[in-house]
C-alpha cells in the first residue's frame, strides 16, 4: 500500500482528498502546516506528497526545498490556487514533479497520483531485476512469478498486488 502525505491547510479539501485516496487503497496522512509536513516527510517517508503552497508558518516552497535538500526523490504534486506562470516555474525549479491548479477534478488527481507512483516504482526497480519473499521470486523484467522454482500464472492485477505486498513486506 503506497503512503501519501497530503499537505493542505483547508480542512474540508484535505478531508475530501484523504477520503478519495483512502478509497483507492492508499495509506494517507494529512499535515495542515509546513512544519508538520517537513516532520511527516522525514519521519513517515511517504511514497508521494500532495503539497499546497499557501500554508501557515512555513510555505510549500520552503517545504519542498527542505525535502529536496535532504536528498529525497519522493514524487511531489503541487496543488495550488496560485496559477501564475511564475509560481509554476518556481515550483518546477524546486523539483516538483507536477503542478495542479485549484480547483481541480478529483478523478484527474487520482490518475496523476497513480501514474507518478507507477513511474516511481519502475525507477526504483531499475537497479533490481528480481524481488524475493520466502520461496516466491518475482522477475521484474519479464513480469513472471515463481514459487519454489515453479512458474505461477497470475492475472495482471494479481501480479501488481503481489508486487505491492512484497515491496512492503
């Protein structure tokens, strides 16, 4: 189960995003200010961060700068009412992966999240060709599974589920 940190000070919006992400099967935490976001990113180590820019205390740009400054490559989607080109450019210069202007459609956001998590998983698997858990072996290159040396036939969905479980195991 992928972990997603939602950094949003609007409690209604944060609750709506959290609810929809949870329905999709993600483990979600919410931080309502910049300081809490930095702490959660360091301690919880999410797989993806949804980051508002206009936060109390420490703004989202500073949060992103702190996260990247520690070497984290976690995917970050900025969610902001700031739609000016200069705001977007600043976010990308700080190494945000995507920038979504509020208001946004929740279905589009969910697809962006899924796509970034897939990409991040592929990138992390780039150096690893095989994952193992007990007597189960998963060849990432050929997308095949063996158990005790015997091939196991899985549907694509079952393969993805097994892969997610082994990564979290």
